[in-house]
């Protein structure tokens, strides 16, 4: 029995050393944790701040995108697609359909400059290759379309308003956009407390010419929804 005593002492001593090492390692990890956490938190805060700044920049660009549509079409066409997208404008690569209401889709032609994130109350905004700018605007209330335009167009002048029905007016107007004179034609309709204002504007065409343009566009590009139709698909 006594011949085994040294081995027992060695084994006991080894176990004590092993336990001591474990305790030391655990204490080191506990002491290091507070030093690492603030660094990680600082990095996370920096990343979050950068993301928030980028989001604010994007929102500002999207809010300015409607004004960017008044840039001559050729100038937009010569701008790189990635730059346009950063400004909230997409050059359509093909003829595309977009849901307008439950029964209708809006068809836009290839090369149209389309607002990707139109600010409220704009539902659609786009510039055609013929340099006309079109907006579909919807807002709650029965404020007349000409009143809304007066608030959102510089030097707005209403030349003529024609009542097509009790709820619908045709508007012939003029305004200034960054020093350039634009003519406009619009149709304002109020139904169940919601006003829809559809306008087309141009620096060259007269309001009467824009009326013809609008009617032709509406007859050609507002199409009935077909079964299995999906957004951005070509009929």
C-alpha cells in the first residue's frame, strides 16, 4: 500500500494544477470581456450611423427625383443607369406593365424614365422619349386639382378649366421650372373623398396639344388586366 502513496500524491498534485489552470483561464476570459465589448459596440454604432446617413441621402434623392424628370431627356439618357437609380430614376429596359387599379394596368414603353420611389402623393411619375413629363397624383380630400397645382408649381397660371362632369375637371395651365416655361394639361377627378390628378407637361407642346397627347396615351397605354398578368411583364 505504501508503495502506491507517491503516485497518489503525484496524481493529486496534477489534478490540483489542472484545476488551478482552469480557474486562471476562466478569470482571464472574464477580465477580457469588458475590454472587447465596448470596441464591438463602437463598431456597431459606426455601422448603424453610416446606414442611417445613407438612408437619409437616399430619401433626399428620392424626394428630389420628380424635379429631376424635368431635365431634358437626352441628358438623362446620357447618364449612367447606376447614377439614375441612385437618384430614384430607372430607365426601363423593355416595355413594361404596372398595376394601376384592380381592373387596369399602365403600360410604359422601353427607354421611359420612371420614378422608382415617388414621394407621396405621387403614385406614378415618368418622362417619355418625347420629353413629356407625366404624373399620376392621388390624395385624400376634395381639394381641386388646380388648387394642388398652384401649391406645387412655381408661377402657376391656370388658363382654362373645363368641367367634363360633376366630379371631373380638365385643366389647361402654365408654370416655371428652374427658369424654363412649361405648359400642362390635366384631368382632376374626385370620387369617394379621394382626388386623382393626372397631368402631362412639356416645355414645347401647347396645353391643347398636350390634351391630344394625353387622350392618345390614355387610350393606348391603359389596358385591361388579363388573367395571369403580373407587374413588369410584357403583354
